[in-house]
């Protein structure tokens, strides 16, 4: 879940748009990871994935990596709160649609 500093960065990249605030957002991203790692050390598990998550979140706001801040674990934890769950439920009758990005 993005914190206000993430939106402050996005607002700075796009100063002519309506400012975004963390409290206005109701959509959150979910990432599937190897759950065998999760239960023992969730924070150290996150350290295996933080950079990919950070890049995905930045790219969701601005696709120009030249506008991105220097990526670091410290900045990631300042900009995002992460919540862990061991279960995902599919409540739809249709088969899952898989979209793969390279």
C-alpha cells in the first residue's frame, strides 16, 4: 500500500494534474510469492522482492525510469506498507486469465 511520499513523488512528476493523496486511493496491488518463505520471515522474504515491486509501482505512475528516484530498501519502506496473506480466493466461475510481462 503506497504511502503519501509515493504520491508526493508522482505529484511532482505530473504537477499539472490533480494531486493524488494516499487517503484517496482504494485500490491496492497484490503480488504472489513463494509462500513457503513467507511464514518464517516475512520481512526477509520481502527483501527478495522489494525492487521488482518498487519498479512496478513506479511504472504504474510513470513509464519513464529517468523520473524515478534512486531505488533503495530504505526508500521502499518509507513509501510503502506491505501486508502479507497466505490465501487468495477466486470467486469467479470463469477460468483465470494469465497475462505475462517480460
